[in-house]
């Protein structure tokens, strides 16, 4: 009853020319709104801001390649048999992964023209 009396005083000050029915309707609505606000628990995680860490995940792919030529070794000794190797890292396996590694972002826009 005290709450209703306090709210009705506030409403009479805001709307001095309002009828009794209008005042009762406004007071009833404000009491109902306050009761709803009291029932809603305050959620500290509710910020109404998007969690960008969940939505903007970067998908990067590891790409390894050689920047040299697969040819006969130039640094082999005179007595040794010439073997094939990559000129950049001297790896003897032709199908090796590569010595130059770069990461490619699959979601990044490619702005260069052909």
C-alpha cells in the first residue's frame, strides 16, 4: 500500500490534469513494471556485446615450399658421387616438405589484381 501511495503521488505530479482512471492505470502499470524488474536476476555476463572470439576465428594453413632448384649437389667432394639435392637447403629428398614456411589465412581477402 505504501508503494502504491508513493507512486500515485509521483504520477499526480507528472500528470495533474489526468482523470482518476488514467492515474490508476499508470500506477498499476508502474507497480507491475517494478515487480518484473525485481524478479529478473542481474546477469553479469549479459553485456549485449558480441563475443568476437567465438565469431571471428582465423583459419590459417601452414604452407611449406622450397625456393631453390632440385639439382646435382654443388658442394659434394671430388671423390663423392654427385647426388641430387635442393639448392636452398641441401635436402636430398625431392618430395620433402620444404624449408620456407609461411602461414596463409584462408578468410583474408585477396586485394591484389592479376
